[in-house]
C-alpha cells in the first residue's frame, strides 16, 4: 500500500524533493489493488494526473521527476512507467529495487517478450539504478538487462541487507550514499535527454515574461523577464511545443520539432496581445 512506502523518504532524506506514493487502482471496487496491477489504464491515468497536479500546485520540477518502486513496484518501473509513450515521457530516471520487468515471468504481460522489449526501448538513454538484496540477484538482473543489447546508462548495486524490505534506505550505508550521489548526478546531467531553448517576443521584438511553454502532457516551463526559456529533460522524439498566456495569441502554434541526440535552439514565438479586443468584447 502507498502508506508502506519508504524509498522516497530514504532517497531524499526528506529535503528538497516532493515524494509521492501512488496506488495501483482497483477501478471496479474503487480501492487500492494489493496484488499486481489492478486496472492498468486506471493506474496509469491516476499516475499521470497526480504527477502533473503535484508539480503544478506544489512547485515540483516537471523536468526532474524520478520513478522508483520496491518488489512489485520494481517491476512496475518499466511495466507501468514505460507502458506507453505518454507515460514514458514523464520520467528523468528510474530506481527499480528488487524487481525488473521481464526478468522473470510473473504475469501474462511479462511473458510477452516483444512487449517487454518495446517498453525497455522507451528508456531512450535515460539512466536507471538497479538494486537488489544480494550480489547474486544483482548479477542476474545485470545479466538479463545486458542480454537486451542496450547501451543505456545503468548502475547496479546490492543493498547489503538480506531482508526483502525497502527499510534499508532508512539506514546510513554505502549503497544509500551511492544512490543519493546517483540521484544528484542524474539531476545535474539529465542523461538521455535534451533541452529546447527559445524566446517569446511581441511584435516590436520585446521579450514577454511568464509565458507558459509546454511540450506534451508533462513538460512545461515559463519564460523569464527577457522572454527567454529553457525546456529541459526531453527524450528523443517528435514533439510539439506550444506557448500560452491569457492575454496573448502566438505564432507558430504549435511548433513541431524533432529532438534527436542534441539540444534545440531558436524555437521562438511571436506574440500578439489580445487585451484590447477582449475589453471591447466585454464592453459590448
């Protein structure tokens, strides 16, 4: 159950992060699913909406969202986290502990090797920290992942504790220190992702502040005082980039781009203010 989760607190130390523990949804009974996935689509929808709402309302950085899980949650990092392109687009990095999608056949979905591989490829170069209770378990996961032929950045570690529990992150240990350093590295380097940069100006070339720049469901930022913006942590894909502000319309709308192995610059928007027309309409 969500209230039993400890990984987020142990990884963050309770500082500098917003930690969300989300359930698997049993849509039929309207409760938490305590074994495996429950209603997959309902669980995915709950996750997407929750991450977006928390980032919007509580100041989370949508370009710095990490996904972690223990045991069943370790399998879910890929099975749910990479279930489709929209879900996969949310995450900057992954910490599956004591479970990895496709390594063993636990559900009928994990037996579909083509589907497992499609999910795996949605990592698109982003980093994963794969850990487990013992050296043998870590070796087997590493052997399995390498058999998939990837060159994505993977880190592997044994927790140093034998028990099947996520309480190890509450203790000071070399593995926890390594994991916290890994998180700091991912947040700084953002491996496997790229940024889009540009500027929003009015018809006279002056920058416009506080314009929301968004790409997809889960990535957005705002322009600074001079109208410039940086939209970070985007994995390689064809994307649309849109600009929005209550009193403006923008061209082009939306901007269609392809992120492929490098940052994009010069993705600029020209704004036309709607304020006068709106006041005339209200007066009428």
